[in-house]
């Protein structure tokens, strides 16, 4: 079998993967990048990005990803369609398998496979994607200034999103499935003392409505009990804060992860517990999850890989 040999293989695209590719290419490492299941990552389902430096008038997510890809191609990255399905990290060089069946030997592996936001599974979430449904208040909250929105969730992330939005929006509904918050005590106190936040206890989202964009939601109150009833609220946006799932299955059991699955890196670097394997972007970031921080960590991964290869 003919096996391709490369210096650096990057699994995944998005800001982290493409930035890593740009830096690796400029360092003459001739990287190969496989775009993964969602070329361009989560930003390809984002309409407008207004908080990435260098775009004073904003930019759409798909356009920005195409620009990053073009920049990586310009410096010589081999950008390929396909998904990395297996990574044998037991020996060096690493043996990487892609969904076409092709095997590649690489001296260094950069994992930029990202994370996937958890959704409720409602058809309306797909219908209104980019039209009122979001999984990132920090990314999209600015578009709802002075409007009414809802946040779904009961943990710290949901509380943080609701508090962030309360500084921008006229009204924030926090839709909580249970009769209590799972958030920390301090976050619970902040939510319950915020004047513009109304907690809807024991509520679940049934559906959304609106002409092209979200205009309201239908909720179940006390679903499955004798007191069950249907509630309608008028909102302009629905923010899902029920967690993210890091796409780290590729190296599960070999590369160290936390309890959720986020890849652990040595503080201040992109290095993992496996020498020659580096992680960047949302797959190793449970805290910030922003395009700019992903791009920065992609830069770190490329520089770390370059230095590691130079030491071999």
C-alpha cells in the first residue's frame, strides 16, 4: 500500500485549523489539512461576525472561512475534503487514516476538530438557524440590543449567557426545565436579582414561530403533569445554553481529556500528553469558544509543532 508521508497533518478546519495551516505553511512545513465533517467549522452557520478584529463592517461566517482557507492555500497548504477517521499514535511517525481509506504518516498532528453545540432536536432549530436561533450569546447577542430573547438551560453557562444578554436586551427569559437552577450559588443569585431576567421554571420549548425569523416560542409548562399547559412568549431570539460536545473522539483514550471530553493541553501551550500531538480551538477550550481565541490557539499549535519538529 502506498503511504503518503507528511511533516504536519491538521485535522479540522475553522479559525483554529486554518490559522495553524497558515503558520505551518509559512514555516515551510508543507501541512496537509483535512476539512472534516463541517468545512469551515461552526462559523459557517453564523450570519454576521462583528467582533473579529480587522472587519470594521462585519463579515459573514462563510465568507470569513473562505478567506482564511484562501490564505492557507496561498502559502501552500494542501487543503483536502475528507474526515480523519483514525489516528494511531502508538508509534512515531503517527499513522492517520481518512474516510477514503487513505493512510498518511505524519511527524506531527494538530487536532482542530472543534466542538458541537448541543441542540434540543426541534425541527424549528434548523428552520431558524441564523434567523433567531443561536448557541453563542457572546457571538450574536449584539444583534438583539433592545429586543426580547430567551435562553434555554439551567447551568452556569445558561446563567452567564442570560446575564450577558441582560446588559443588551430589553427582556431575557431563562427557560429552565426543572424547578431549580444547576448553576453555582453566586450565579443563581445574580440571575434572580437581575431586573430584566425572568426565570420560567419547569418550562420546555415546544416550537418556534415567525415569518422568516423568530418572532416567538411555544412552551410547555409542567410537561407530563396534570398541570401541563401551553405558554406562548414573544421573542426575537432563542439562545441555547445546554452545553457543547468537543469533537475529540478521534483520540479518545490516548490523549488526555477532561470529564466532558475537552482535550487537556499543557498550560500556556497547545501540547498534549502525547509528544508531537497538539490541540487548538474549541476542542480544547471549554471557556472562551470565540473565533479570535481559536485563531490564536491555532497559531500556538503551529509554532509549538514547528519547534517540536526542529528538536527531533
